[in-house]
C-alpha cells in the first residue's frame, strides 16, 4: 500500500500547514449560493447538478482558513458572473489511487487523475419558469503509471471496474447538450450528446465523484446503455408525485473525443422509458420508487444477436436528511456473448449516512450479479455469480477539498477460478474551484 500511504502522508502535511484548531461547530455561512439545482430529471452526478453541488457551502470537520480564503474571491466572482450573464462553470481535479491487497498479481497498484471543466450557460428565459441552457463538459484523464484504476480489476479476473471513470482516455468531450424546462416547470427536455445513465434509473446516492467508486454500485449493469451519445430525452410530472420520462440515443455512443453522429442512422438505437413516484417533487432524489424499461437494437460493431431488453426496479428512502437506504433490482434477456451488459440479473442494496454538523458522508453497498449465461457457457466467465461489497468515508477537509478512503471486497471474481475473493483499498482526492 505504498502509493496510498504516500497520498495520505501528503494530505496530512497539507492539513497541518493549512488547518485551524479542531472544531465541530457548524458555522453560519455568509457566502452566496450562486448556482441553481433545477436540472429537471438529471442524476446527482449530471454536469449541471454537480456544478450546483460543488458550489454549495460546505462544513468541514477541520477548517483550512488559508485555502478557504483563497477561493472566496473566486466564488464571489463566479456568483456575479452568473447573475450578469447566466454563465456557470466549475473546474475540478479528482485523483484515485488503488491497490490490490489480495490476491497478489502482476500489477497491484493503479493511479489516475481527471481534470474536468464544466460549463452551463442559461440563454433562454433566465430567471423564468422555462429556462433553457447549453451544458458542456471537457475531461483530461490520465494515469500515473502503467495501469489506471478502471483496469485494475482485470488483473485478478474482474470484468467490472473498481473505479468508474478513472482511465487513461486523455482528452474527452463529454456533454454537448441543451436542457430545456417545459410547461412552467412541470417538465423538461435534453437534446444533444449526453450520458443516458444521467437521465434514467436515477437514485440520489450515485455520483462517481463524491460517493461510491465501483461501477456495479453506481450503474445497474443489466442495462445495455451506451456511454455519452447523441439523443433526446423528455420527462414530466403527471401530478405532484408521479412522473414519466423517456428517451432515444445512438446505441454506439462512446466516451471519447469522437463526436460522430448516428453512424448507423436510425437502425441502431437505445430506447428507455420510466415511470416513478416520490412524495413531493423536491424529494425525488431522497424518496423514490421507479420502474425503468429499456431496449437496444442489434449493433453491427457488436455482432449478431446483440439486441436486448430489460427492466430495472429502483428505490431509495431518506429519514431526516441523515440516513438513506437504497436498492435496485435488474433483469435483462441477455442471450448472446455479443450483448454488452455484464449481468442478466443483479440486485444492489445499501445505505448512506449524512452528518448533520459537517459535510462528511459514509456509505456501504452490496451488489450481487449473475453474469450473462452465454459468457458462462462458453467458459469466458468461470464464476456464475459475483458479489461486491464496498464501503467509503468521505472527509470534507475544506470548502473545496475532499478525501475519500474506500474499501472493496469482491467474492468470486468473474474469470479467475484460482482466487475466490479479492480485496482492494483506495483513496480518492478531489479539489474544486
């Protein structure tokens, strides 16, 4: 664990230099909250929502006045820029170091960093009931050595990812989309290049930047959804508690700087529809039941019989803005080795603990998946079922600094019959401007 230990040591030195005396008191903030959170049906990690989250007031356990003061003028300037022009932006650098404790493999350590610039420009009806905005995101993703965390699981036969997003893809154009509120705030639309996972099967705990890291605990892997892809989605509230949404995307979308538009025309599409309930609209991310239906066409690049469909049931419930429980149950008809989803059946359960006096977060999740039968039948997968247990604690070190230790225990990795389990430790460091 040398690399992870070094990162902790650096963090300790920084705390010693910057921190004020230890304090548990929650201070009343005089800072403005410059960015709105009205992003329609987008997920917590969706670009517009993440901008708002990163600009919220934070309440660290340990104050760092030097660092906090250094960002104060920037926050004030960003707030004024938004008021004057409708333009919002954020810069974040997130790094991940992971180490395989067991088993011993050829590569036991991995590291990666992501520099992201996100922008949102409200150009239509700013301050009104039906605002419209252009949203974009740009990434530079790089590893710190020979292996990125997204590939570390492959060293011990794990087909999923122990750290979603943290790869070595270099420059990536992500979101290039228009979001439009409709019907006096009762509906919304997104059109352009976006990740459909940001707009369906959304639960309030899932953000790869600030919560869990394992792909299985962030996205239901029975769904054969593309990555960033061109498409259109629309949703609306049927009354104060029930909503419906749906969308269509290019089934061949990938997370690269390739912006090719529907290479196969309308013959290869990914479609989804969702119906859900929440006690009130404001509680959608904290108290929610929904059912999501999806279908994807056969894709030439994937081969014959790569079309499939499925259903996911999602639920989460929060008490007193302190405890959240969540669960997902997914099924798909995966009947070919050319299908892109990893599981034909998957269940995910867990909880999140929010802390009242500071902006720390604790989480625990358990995921159990049945790998698609064709992969198991042909011998590519040696274990039919895989269980992943993940826990983390996110420390809010300063207004703009987080550090998140994370531990994952994987039972029966997919393709390595020699090892019946794996243990991975990691630490994520995030700073926002």
